[in-house]
C-alpha cells in the first residue's frame, strides 16, 4: 500500500519512526521530553528521594545510638545480675555452713547423750554380770560342796561340812 506524501510522491508504508524524513522532528521531541523528565526529577523526585535517604540515615544513626545505649544497659544489668548471683551464692554457702554447724552441734549432743546412755547401760550390765558371777560362784560352791559330800559318803570317807567347804574353796582358788 502506498500513500501520497505532501509533495505528491508516493511513500512506502512502514514504521513511521524509521522514516528518515521524520528524524529531526523525533529528535527534537526526544530532547524536549528528556529535558522535561530531567527537570521533573531534579525538582520533585530527587529532593524527595534525598529527603527519604536523609531520614533513613538519621533513623539508622538514632537506632545505632539507641542500640549502643541498650547494649550498655544490658551490660550493666548483666553485671548487676552477676553480682546478685554471687551474693546469693555466698549467702547460700553461709546458710549451708550455719546449718552444717547447727546439725553438727545437734549430732555432737546426741552422740554425747548416746555415749552417756551406753556408759550407764554398760555400768549397769557390768554390775548385773558381777551379781550373776557372784551368784554363779555361790551356786557352784554349794553344788561342789554337795557333790563332794556325796562323793565322800559314797567312798565311805567321813568328812565334816567344814572340811568339805575348805577343800572346795581351796580348789576354786586355782
């Protein structure tokens, strides 16, 4: 398809932006558009972007300063916590030492009472054993006297009770 141009010539149809005859006009409007965009960006967009960047830089600086302050506070809190923990441990050790001392005192008292009771029971037992021993010796002496008198009578020997008691006593001594 051909179209007629203002000079009466017929032009080939195609893309008008590739037509060399319209290049100067296109370049003019391209420059005008670029200059307009440049002025719009310079006057409107770039100041806003610069403001946002400055605001962000200020926010970042403030956040960093706040973070440093909070870090210092955290370090102080940690130091206070460590001190409180050390104090609590020392207090716990002191309380444990007091409890140990108190328990040891009570244990010593209980041991002393038990030792006293054991000593009393031992003394009482020794007294009973001495009584039993004395009673046993008397019983043995009596049985020995009776047995010696029976034996002497069975053998046909005549011995008085005093003589038998003296002989038994002599033998029991050792």
